[in-house]
């Protein structure tokens, strides 16, 4: 699943992402695209025991893959 959060004001990107995580099945990967590096989301992911990988894109956005 890909969730494009670009153009949204905080905290909407984080809220949308957390809602999508709740719907993920084991083994699924959620890809989100944010305008900013989601520092507060990383804390939430660690608390949930989820792995993630972030890659800065050429346009300055951030692509984050979240592994359940």
C-alpha cells in the first residue's frame, strides 16, 4: 500500500499513517511519502515494534517503508 501524505499539514500525515498501520497484515509493507522526515512517527514505530526504512527523494520529500 502507498500513502501519499505530501501537501498535508501536521498532524494529518501521522494520523493517516497510524490508521493505515492498524489495517496492515503481518508481512505487509506500507510505503508513505511525506514532505518532511517524520521524526515523531519513528518513535511510534519503535513503540509498536515495527521496522522502517527512509530514503530522501530528489524532490526533497521522504519515502518511508514500514514493515509489519
